[in-house]
């Protein structure tokens, strides 16, 4: 859980699973409440764990894209299960009140 746990890493991995390759600004816009510094730290950590791949293009302005590695794609079933559980429990919670 140290490798993919926390508040932001599962969200980042989920977005990359659903959207494929994304740029930093795209991730920043999709993740409400995250600072650019935190996003940068989380991306770096996921890259060090070989969960995401960072591709930098030598252009001006700099272009950097993030995508999942093969290892990152193996998290698909786990995250799908967590999303299914969350949706079920949110629906149950909402219908109880």
C-alpha cells in the first residue's frame, strides 16, 4: 500500500487507466484539490515505482506526458474493485437517509 496508497496516487492511476496518456496540466485540471507541488511529488514517486512512465519531448515549451507502465496496468482490476465497492457503499449510504 505504500507504493500506491494515499489520497492522490490511486486517483492518478485511475485517470491514466481511463484516459491513457495525459499531460501534467490535464492531470492537474482533473484532480480537484491537489497542488501542483503534490501532483509533481506523486508522479515522481509513481515513476520511481515503475507504475507510470514519464516521456519528455525536447521542444519549447517543454512537453511531458505520463502513461501507465505494464506494471501500472496490472492495478486495473484492483482499482475497478475499489470503485465498485465505493459506488455500492455510497448508494447504500444515500438510500439509508
